[in-house]
C-alpha cells in the first residue's frame, strides 16, 4: 500500500541528556524509514525513547543539555531533500507545521490557555496558507466537524479549560490536520479519548492519509490501537529498536521477549485473570521459560508470588464481623448545571446540564465502574459527590451522613473517609513540595497520628506499599514517570485510611506496564484494605478488569447499569453496544479486516 519512495529516512539517531556531570543516553543509534502514504507505529513503554525520537525530528527538544547526532532526511515538496537535524531555522519554519505536523500527547500543556481554541487552529492556517480570516474561520469549523467536536461554533469561542480532555485532544488533531501535511507525527493522540471517539479519530487519520497520500508516524503504548492504524510496527526498548515488522508479523509471531511482554500486559475484553502481568515479570519469566512450561507468546502468564506484597499490618482496615447490607454511598437525583457568563449585556446566559438526575448506590467493598464517552458527565459526577463541584440539586448520603447539607468545616473533616485520585498526577502534586511532604500533608491537616516522626514513618511505609523506594521521599514530582506519580497519588490517598476512593481516569495516560502495576495495586488494596472504589474510565477493557458493577453514562444520565459481566456479555442499550463494538481488540481477524477495509478505500480513491 505504501509507495516505494522514502519520505523520511532516519540514520543512526542518537540523543543524550546531560544530567549534572553525567550524560544519559535516551536514544542509541536508531535507524528507520517512513514511506510516502505509509503508517508506521513506534511502540514501547514510557522511557523507551519513542517520544524523544519524534520531538527530535521536528527540533522541539531544548537546546541546552541535549546532544543529538545522526541524520533525518526528509523529502520536502518545497525544499527537496533536507536534513531536519541540520536545517537552518528559517527553512525549518517552512517545513514544521505545514509539511510535517505533530499531535502532542498532553493537549492542556500544548494549547495556549489565554487564546480561544478556534483562534489557535485558525492561526495555523493564517501562518502557512494564503487564506483570509473569514476563510480560516470557516475551515476551522469544518475541521472541528471532521474530528466530531460538538457545537463547532461554541468550541471555536471556548478556552482550553472549558473543554474536557478528549475535546482538547480533538482540537489538537484538528490543528495538526489543518495544512494537510505530507507527514503527520501522532504522539499518543488517542490516549485521552473514549473508545467511540478513538475509533472515529483512527478512521479519520486512516482516511486522510489514504486520500491525501499522507504518511503517518504513530507513537503509542497501546498495541490494540496500533493494530487498527499501522502498516508496520517498530518496537523500541531502552532507546533501541529491538524488533520491526508488519502488523501481522508482530501480532502473530513476535520474536523479542519485550514485544511478547507488551502483547501480554494489556487487558482486553477477553481477559479473565485477576492479576495482570507486568513487563519485568514477563521478561524475567522469559529467561526461565523452560521452568514455566508454556510459550510466553500465549495469553496465560504466571505472575511470581513474590511480586504480590502484603500491606503493612498497621495500614490494614478490619471488616465488621457482621457486614451490613446497607449501602455505604447513596446518590439521589443529582443534577449539576454550568452557567456560561455573558460577554455582552444583551446576550442570554447559557445553561448547560452536565449531570441530569443521576441516582445509584454503592455497597461496602464494592467496585463500581462509571464509563461513557468524553463529556458524558462522569468526572463532573465524581467531583459533585465530594462537593468539589457543588451540585445544583440532589442528595449524597455517605456513611449515613447527608453531604448535601454538611457545613464546610464538617465536610472537610468527613472527606478524610472519602478520597479522590485525579486523572493528571503531575497537576495533582505541588511541584515545589517533595513527595514525602505531599504524602504527609493530609495526615497533618486531619491530625492523623501524634507526631511528625510517626507521620514520616507512615509515609515511608506507604511508599513501599505502592512499590516505590523510600529513597524517593526527598525527590520532587518532576523527577518521576507518569506511572510512579500515579502511585504516589495513591499513597497520598491511602494516608488517611479512607473507606471509599473515587479513581478518575487514573490509568488513561499510562503505558501498559505502568497501567498493569497500578491496577494490580488497587486490586490488592481492595482485598487487603477492604476499600470501596468508584472507578471512572473511558477504557472498557480496564472497566471490565476492575469492576463488580457498571454504570454506563450518556449525556449526563445513566442509560444502563448492572453486574459488569452481564453488561459486557449481554448489553441491552444501543449506546452500550456501540461502546463495546468500538473497542480495538487487536486480534488477527480484526487486523486483517482493517487491512482489507483500507485497501478497498484506497482502491475507491484511485478509481
């Protein structure tokens, strides 16, 4: 399907970072090519060097303390063959954004918070194309429709903080597609998206590259997503390419232990295990494959028993001898409305209903999953339960207390038993506070334990509990990976020994191995600390792995609820059925079906 002419040729790319007096190699002599019209995926876990490789191609890495060598030849329609790594800045500006564009993983950090989303996309058109402001406005609205953003006119005027994570990501994709580049680099572009929007975006990227003969360099940790979009896969591990081949070759006959580990770690709708294997488990198991007595390319991997640590005794809650059948949490007819202010006095105030009459119960020790598309109201609901957002109306009864009418001081004290872990761990931690202090802070606020020394000891025990070294106590948040930061946030939430925790998309941005570690950790705490969890996620595979019962939300309402297994095997509502059908399975028959579909679409275009 791809043309034989190479659009991008990367040779012996090496990238090192200077940390103090030492040099750390992030990319170690990587070579690959991307052909015109081809979709190439680079996969690997966090820290493998895949994002650094992509950023270096567009010269977006900081100049201070970064050493880059090698070559990256790009066949520019305007400048002919150029080396992106040595191209003068003025000529690079002609290529970057127009001929090569990039979709960043974190849209909140990539969008300007003080400029409306529409103006930011229109700016890309005005800089690179000969269009008027009116034409740029109309083209931006059309791009918003292409990426399935609701109410394009409203989104154009909205600022990034007014949109959900998935909506911000779609704005970034619209911006990257604006000038119809020859090469699009997509760095984890669907991580924050729900399954239906993800399926639509993947189809859109596929259609665009086939129609415009655009090449796609797709960076992801999710092999299920990669299977839907890529022609070829490059597997990176510790800064090196360890395996390369077609999608079918990688999925049907992986050769390297790391590739096998990536395939085995990801939960799917067919996963039956209670503990997910991690990358380190599987690579260690590969070295003693003869003892395991089974092929590690299979789906059944045994996790070593010594990986399943116990929670320290002084952190363990005890269940009552006669467990009560009364619900721990009762939510009755919760409504949440947002009012958009008027820019002019003659404008009417706009009221948007984010949550519309939601009611449900959660029992002690239960995990209730809340799933739905981006913007369905699930995160708003979670925050409203804790009164981080004040509900417009309704009632929340937690532990026999009506939180709807609790005075602020009593509400603050009651939150000790009802905690929340947020989606973005880096934004949840104070960048000026060491992580040990961050874990101790809630204990100080709620007067847990008597002395600072006791709290310090508890914080050290919590770090070990979440499989982090006590040496990390004195480090700052920016020194950790996403998976480590999320485990730190879990430790902080556990510091107050809560009975219920709301987990809001806590693994949505993590690679498969870090995701497996966090999910295994939460399941262990459920068993040993008898925690009750509300697990908010757009990832249905994760929801199935974690949940006892499921609530499916759409447009602010619960449209289906029941035992998780029942909903996944026999969904009743068309909306739930559509969600399940959109989940990328990554099975061989799905890969073949996707390839045939792409061939048919390409043939129709050529005709």
